[in-house]
């Protein structure tokens, strides 16, 4: 279960009582993970006798939370815990806000359970039962985002991009810090560009040193574009390569290589990241305009 949570870009943040609490940066990823967990358990239970089967209830809520060290709490957590109690064994229940968010993005059917007054929650909460049996999933309506981009891809009005941790191609493991710095600077410079939606560092660095498939990354992070690259440092010279991939179409849109002298390491780092950011702005703007034409 923990592995599936990690694969969907979530993290386990606590185990209150007999429950497991996980946090996700995307509500789409949270729902996809919930479905994957229940489908995995269903498949495993099929080979077991009834008395040996394990069934879990899952609740998903969308809301603000408070994080203090390893603790996470708030109405979002409380609602998820209460909604979970309304689910059947092997089922998933979601709050109304979650249903509203995923309705046009995932081809999953939701059955309304009406409004419920939940303990320690001031206002009644709309609750829905998610159909996790793949045979009962409805198809996304023609022309919807999920029909065009694939399940789970949460496209927004702005071009959305995730910068994966650049790979350290040097023999020296100490160059990891330099390589990570390049990635951080590119994320920061891209985030300053009006008209771009950029995934935060803590969401992309979970892919560090992992072999990934770009379309899967696009779905998990809910982005259209993914930037990946590598850094090779030899003596006072550094070579940085970068390539931009359309995660939906699986096509390479742009690639470039930069060779620099490291007499001034920080100036070189800033210069390269800014050049990449400028190039991406031009490429992404042209690509989005073409897509809308």
C-alpha cells in the first residue's frame, strides 16, 4: 500500500489508530491511488479464502491542512477520516469537493450518498461513493480534458511543466549537490514566468534516481510538459543537456546542450538555467497557441 502511495506522488504522514493517513499534492493523484489500492487488494483477495481476505475502507477529502513536523491535521484530515467511515469494505468514499474536482478529469462514476453531518465539522458534507470496479467506470465525455489527455491529467489554462531532477553523469558523487542546484534554479526561473504553471520541487524530486516513463509522470503530476536533463562535469568544464517532452503525445519538442567554463560556478549555473527558462517560454507559448488554433 505504501509503495502504491509513493508511485502516485503521495506520502504517508501518519497512522492514527488502525488508520493510515497519506497526503497528496493533487486530488486526482489521491483518487487514482485509492482506486489502485482497492483494485490491487481485490486481485489479491481473489486467490484467498474468505476468512483470509483483507478489506480496507478509504476516504478522500480536499481541503487545507496544517503540517507541524511529522504531524498533519485540519478539517481536510478530519473530513477524510469521517468519510472513510461511510465507505464499505473494499470501497472508496469521497467528499463533494473531491467529486467536483475529478468529474471532468477521471472516467470514474460516483454515486451520491447525500449530505452527512460529520463529527467536529460545522457544515454538512456531501459524500459520494466511488465505483472502483473497472468494469463499471464510465467513459469521459467526448471533448473533455480526460478524453483528450488520458485519465488523471489535470490540464489547466496555463502550460504546465514539471522539471525532473537532472541526472549526475559525473563519476564524482559529490557533484550531486551541483546537479540538484541546477534543477532547483531552473524550477525557480520557470516559476517566475507569467503564464507557466510549474510543479514544486518536493513533488518532482521523488523521481530522483528513478527510471520513469514520461507519460506516467505527466499523469501523476497532472502536467502537459516534462523537462529532463543531465549534468556532466569534468575539471573546470560542465556540459548540461536538457530536453522538453510533451507528456500527452510522447513527443520531444525541444533539446539543447550547453558547455560552460566553471571559473564562476554560480554565474554559469544562473546563466544556463535562465537560457533554458527563456527557451521553454518560447517553445511552450508557440505549442499552446498551435494547440488552441
